[in-house]
């Protein structure tokens, strides 16, 4: 049903709104599992629920997470290891095509999000 798509299977009957269902899924996912994806990737985590992005369309959430990752790189002078958790959050919510495109745009200097260098410092 439509409610099952919004609240998850059986969530509407239990009166669970999205945040509560998210907490329930988190408890379920933290339970020990025998094997995940044939044991290849045992601990995949996705970005946690963010009340700033309550709608089903997560495009703004994706854009924000990716730019938070770029800000981390900027603050740490491009330390990929220090920013790995931020990148994982972006990768977990963004379609592969988007972040691949944005990575390429950053390399080319055409990315419309957070800039790695200040325009004033670059002489623009």
C-alpha cells in the first residue's frame, strides 16, 4: 500500500512515523548477521536520518553531504583519510553518476558547489 511505501511494511499499522521507523531499522541492522552480501562487505553504513531533509526526494541531502565532504577536504588541505567518513556519507546517499560527475568537475575546476580554493586568493 501507499502507507507501506512511506512507513515501511507494517509501519503504518504500528503508528510509526519515519524517524521512529528509522530508529527501529537501526536497531534491526545492528543485530548480528551471519553474512552480508556473501561476506564481501560486512559493515556497510548509510548516512543517518537528517531532519533537514524529511522528504522522499533526497537530492538536496545528497548535494549537502557531498559539499560537506568537499569542505572537509578544504579544511584538512585535501587529507582524503581524514575526510573518508564524510565521503562515505555522500556516497551512501548519492547516485554514483552524480558524485563521479562532481569529482570530475572538481578536477576540471567547473564544480558549482564548494570551491577548494578562494577566488580572491586565485586572483579572480
